[in-house]
C-alpha cells in the first residue's frame, strides 16, 4: 500500500515538473519571439497591443487647413492607411474630416495623434478633446510627444482610455534609452511604438535596436531629413547613385532602407506626386551592400533639438 502511495506521489511530482518546465519553455519562446515582424505582403506589422499598423504612412507636421485636408484625402484615396498628426500640429480636425470624406472604411485607417507636454496635467480631458476634434469613436494610437512634467500621469490616463475603448495602442515619442529605462518601470501597459528622429544622417541604430529588443515597434520622424534639410539628403551622391541603380527616387531608397531596418515611415508631403511615390517602396529590395553604403552615411546629425 505504502509502495503504491509513494509510486503515485512520485508520478504526480514528475508530471507537475514536466508541465512547469514546458510552460517555462513556452514563456521563454514567447520572450524570444516578441519581436515586431514586418509583413511586406500585407504591408503591416502586428504591434504588441495586438493591432496591425501599416508600414508606411503620411506625416502632417506643418500641413494646415485645406492643404492638410487635401493631402490626407488624396493620400487615403491613393492607398495610404496610416496618418500621423498631433495636438500641436493644429490639424486634427482637418485629418478627421479627410478620414470621413475619403469613404475608406474607418477600420482600415490607422490614426496616430499625440498629447503635448502642456496637456499632461489634464490628460483625460485632452484625450476627449482629441477624439472630438478627430471626430472618431476611437484613436488607433496616442503618443506622448515628449518626456515632460506629469508624463507618467498622462500615460496612465491613456492606459485608462485604452480600458475604456477610446484608444487602442499607446506610444512614446522622443524617448531614448535612458528615458525608456526610467519610464517603463513606472507604467503598466508597455508602449506599442516609439517614434523618434531617424534618417540616413541620424541613424540612431543603438536606440532602434534597444527599442526593438523590447518588442516595441520603431517609427521614424523626419525620414527625408525634415523640411529645410530634405534637399541636401535627397541630393546625396551615394543615395542618388543607389536610386539610379534601382530606377527609384532617392526618397524611395531612404524609405525602403527604413523598412528593411524594420522602421515604420511617415514622410510628410502635400505634393500628390510625392505622396504616391512614397507608397511605391515594395517592388524592390536593397542589397546588403547598398544597405551598408547607406549605413556609412550616418553623421549623428540631428535636425531638431528633441
Ligand atoms: P520629412 O518627411 O522628412 O520631409 C518632408 C519634406 O520632404 C517636405 O518638404 C516634402 O515636400 C518633401 N518630400 C516628401 N516626399 C518627397 C519625395 N518623394 N520627393 C521629394 N521630396 C519629398 O519631414 P516631416 O514631414 O517634417 O516629418 C515627417 C513626419 O514626422 C511629420 O509630418 C510628422 O508627422 C512627424 N514628426 C514627428 C515629430 C515628433 O517629435 N514626434 C517631429 C517631427 C515630425 P512636398 O510637400 O513638396 O512633398
């Protein structure tokens, strides 16, 4: 009887041990697989929030009034599905109107907007204000525009809005390694995306790798160097030579280079030819050699202060 009892006990402990080891292995595999994977067929990536984000979109900084409305409407009617706006750009209303008028299914459009630091102390109201201006039932992603006073409280207000269904995913902008290390232990929902300055003259590879290692998507602002700098970048001899080789423009080479480093792009434009050109980046692939040539252009040259 005693033998049977100990035999059963031993079998039970063995089963429990195997089961927990299996579970651990699964958890580890999940950890290793937490990378955000770019799907070049669907032109989307799955975020850690569970939502799909388009790999390319349009930025709206400095686009105002009709220029903003017309650019976004044209972009949506020509296949662009990701729009980046912000409270501080003063164009959320125009973006929202273009989304409505485009007749594109709302569920196929991904809208990013941002809270500015001067809104962090009243974030809950600011979120409602953004929903109202955009005139949408939910915002796909809300970013904190910069680190600043009350940013943890503002982030927590966004977390609450996620629970309420007002916002789907959360992100940060202009957060680098030090800022992320300090901020992440203070919040509950890991951000789905970080949006930072990234272009061939400011590649920030260490920061990109760090963010990606957390299972967080990276998005680049000023992909073409930013207004006032884009001419120099687009006339860079290395980029022009590569562009000629692939029968593409220098802008398309830069955007494709970003995608191949798994960086989502949001070039800003109000020019209909450029808007279309900026979507035609999936029918060619840069060789490793050309990726290296572009990597060598890095100058650690920031084009804005933050
Ligand atoms: P950008 O995308 O680097 O460059 C825009 C400039 O490039 C415009 O002058 C545009 O002129 C030109 N351009 C666009 N496509 C082109 C093409 N195919 N060929 C030649 N020229 C082209 O700069 P950005 O718009 O300032 O930045 C992108 C977005 O990032 C912003 O719109 C904004 O949404 C976001 N952003 C975020 C932050 C942040 O702190 N989170 C900061 C800055 C920007 P045309 O209008 O003539 O095409």
